[in-house]
C-alpha cells in the first residue's frame, strides 16, 4: 500500500488546510500558511504517511537508506511488538507529530535530518525505483530528498507537527480498511477493522483507491495554489 499511504497522507493534509487556517474556528491555534508552506506540508505528510510502517523490517521503507533503515525498522519492530502494533496507533501519530514539531521549532539540523528521511520514505513508497538496481534507486532517492531539504530549508516549518500527525493518521485510516486493521487505542488490545480493501496492492487498491486519491490530490492542490477552497466549488456548480 505504499502509493496509497503516500498519497493519502498528502490528501489528508491538503483537505485539512482550510480548517487549520480558520482563525474564527481555531483562534490562536490557527495556522497562517503561504502556498509554499501548504505544498511543503503535503510533501511532509506524504512521507509521514509511511512512518507507521517503520515497524516492518522487510517492508518497502526498510530499504530507503540501506542498512541504516533496515536496522532501525528491525529495532522498532522488536520494541513495538511487531508489525501493526504500537506504531499503528493514535498514540504513535500524536507522539510523532509532537516530536517532529519540536524538532522543526527548536532543533533545525535534527529536523532537516528527519525531513530527509521522511521524503526518502515518500519516494520509496511511490515506487519510482530502477527495477533490479537497488543501489541506483537509493542514490536517486537520496539526491531527491537532499534537494527537497534544500528547497525547504528557509521555510518556517511551524506546521510540521500537524503535517506529520495527519500523515500518520492517514496511514492508520487506510490500514483500518484492510484485514487485521489497526490497534488505534493501543495499548488497549482492540483493533479497528472495516474491510473495504480485501487485499493490499490488490485490484481494488490499484483500480479504485489510487485513482480516487490521485483525483483528490489534483483538485486539492489546485485549490491550494489558487488560494480557493475546493470544498466550496461544488456549491458554485450551476444546477440549471
């Protein structure tokens, strides 16, 4: 579900922007975001959309940075109780949002390192690799992640915590639609499972979920770049 998780993270962030920027709703907690920050938030949320799978030692993102991420995923897998346990919970999403928000606010170099990894996760999740050439794929991802960090290094990233938490939340919601579900209320031993996608990377995901998310991403991105609210467009469609 790599593509689905990446795209759903970006889509959930873009869909949440109209709410997060409403001062009349959130008061002093509302965000003031430029178009560049909104797009950067989508990139961050897309990468964070794969962050819960850091508990999967043989998953796609385990190969992002070679032995570094493989070892990290193996450690997290052992500490979290295995795949789809602690990291697939609301506690994890909130904790990652808080941690990344603090890094972006108070420890710039730590945030740049985290951003590099998140972008790498997102690229790996999209599956834009060189088939059969793992080393070249890794180098390509590293170069693209480095370029993304450079392009975003001057941005005020005060929104990073929100983007990471939303990306993780999108992942959890997606996995809840598949067999096994997610222990959203971990450490409570209960799983949320509403099976609408019977098989990961199956026909339903490839032919329905991915195209729907692609359309949503295009529409929401257009709204962000034009400064319009896509949710209001439907009210402007002529009925007669």
